[in-house]
């Protein structure tokens, strides 16, 4: 398998912690973690990617992702396989839960990338989410405020599912 690039944007540190947990579960693979605050130039070096973003406001990207959005929009994603992880608070922001990953999803699809790792929306208590297509989140949805105890199993199961889909 080719190397995997994990790119995260984090304001509170939670997404960075999730990136480290992803690295733990992928310890047998060639994995590198990148903070989006440092830029997105390294995306071009990977065919296998995981993007992690919390959602702020009403379905908005984290500020580091937002500050590099124009760069992301100009990266050809042909041949790239990408898994998405969204963090959010389904109770406090139930009308836009993990909406940030839908923004990333739309850019990836428009730029000819392939998104993997859709997960069922059952087991969450949110009103609506742009990140749900045909009853599934476009990636892994995590709520570190209200369902932190489920995060390790959700990550582990998601990694098991996507690892065989990477090149």
C-alpha cells in the first residue's frame, strides 16, 4: 500500500488528537500527519488521504481549512482516495452537525477525487446535516462532547472498513 496522508485542522486540539488516534490504528502503514495550518502543498504527495475537520458556526469549516480553501479547490484529486472525518456537537448544533465535511466532499468530487468511508447516520441525535447523503454521513461523524466514549470504536471500525479501499 502507498503512504497515507492525514490532514487535520484544529482549533481546540480535538481534531489533532483524532489524527493521532488514526495514526495509532494505522501503525502498520506508512502514515504522515499534517496540520492544515501549515498549508496543503503536501496533499499532492499522497494518493491515500484522510481529511479531518470540526464544524463551526452553522456548518462551516474550521478556520485553518477555510484559510486554505482556494488552494484545495485548485488541487487535481484524480487518482486520490479520501476518507473524511467530521467533528461536531450534535445537540448544540443539531441543525448543521458535521457540515464541514460536506464542504470538503463537494470539493473532492468536483476535482475528480473518490471519497470512501461513508457511515450510517443511526446512533446520532441531530436535526439535520448537509453531510448526510442517502442516509449516510459522507465520512465518519464524531461527537467528542456527547459521545466521546464511542469514538475509539467508531474510529477502529471505520479504519478497518477503509483500509482495504486505499491503493
